[in-house]
C-alpha cells in the first residue's frame, strides 16, 4: 500500500498560471519534504516542514510556496510557473530530521509548462 | 564542503552479471542511503546504513567509513533491475540529504 501519495502523477499547466501539487502520507511522520528533479539531475531540496515549522532552502525561488494544513497533507504551490519550472516534483517524509531515519518517497508529479 | 560522487554514471550489463555501483563522499556522515528510481519517477529506499554491510535479496550494500565510500552490488542482475540508482548522504553537519547524480543501469536479456 502506498504510504506517500502524490497527486496528480502528471500535471500540465500554462505559463504563468498558478498550480498546486499535492502530497499525503499515512505514516504520521513529522517531516515532509519537497524536491525538484530536472532531467538527468539529482533531486534538489526546495523546502521541508518539521511538524508545522517551515524551512525554506536559501536558493528556492519565491515563486515556490508550501502549505501543510495538517500532519497528513502538504502542498506545493507554484505561483507563476515558467518554462524552467518543468520538472519532476518529489514529496518525501521521514520520522524526524536525523539522517539516520529512513525517507519514504512518493511517485512524483511530472509538471509540464506550456 | 558536503559532496557526493557516484560512479559510473551509466552502466549496461547482460542478464546474470554482477553489478557494482560506487559512491564516495567528502566528510563525516550520519547515514548513507541507496535509492532506486524507475522510469516514471518514483523513488524507493533500498538501504540505509551507517556502518558495515546490509543484504536484501540480490542487493548488497557496504560502507567503509574510513575510506568514505559505499558500494551497491546486484547479484544475478535481471532486466527488471534497470533503473537509476541514487546514493544520498546525511552529513553529520547538516540535517539534509545530499544526493548523488545517480547511476543509470540497463540490464539486457
């Protein structure tokens, strides 16, 4: 059974039109992460939540926002998608922030910007 | 500087061959993760280790802390093993996972 679920799997959006990607988890983990992965590149951390505490990476563009209304759900909002934002977006969870805990990943949402 | 390097970048093999993928890192770590990513994107955690060796089915992961090096081995490779294998490291001086760029493995029948 899937424990980290991302919706939708594929998303097409228009240039400049706000889009929201969704992630839910059944693991009751404290930490939820959003990564951006462009073709043939390593995943790049955008931000993470530890419970309700939001932590933005220094180089994450302001165009990217996130919401975590409860433990189970986390959303990635792209306010004005550009062509360069086309990528795979991966959600992951872990019990805590220590690197000694296993990370669980969703299937990803592939975003196309037209 | 926290760095992770994987080799090779691309690897092709015939079914049944023994596969080794390498990962080197720059400074002290809390743990090292081996991940598998199939076409279509989803990532599966294969191993998390901070010392020694772990085995799961045909997969074996080893780590040498002194040499700052880890290897992922696949015995009796199969076409369904074709995927990108990613090494991700939790360095001691940060909470974040730093990802390698991955090794793309193709196993042919």
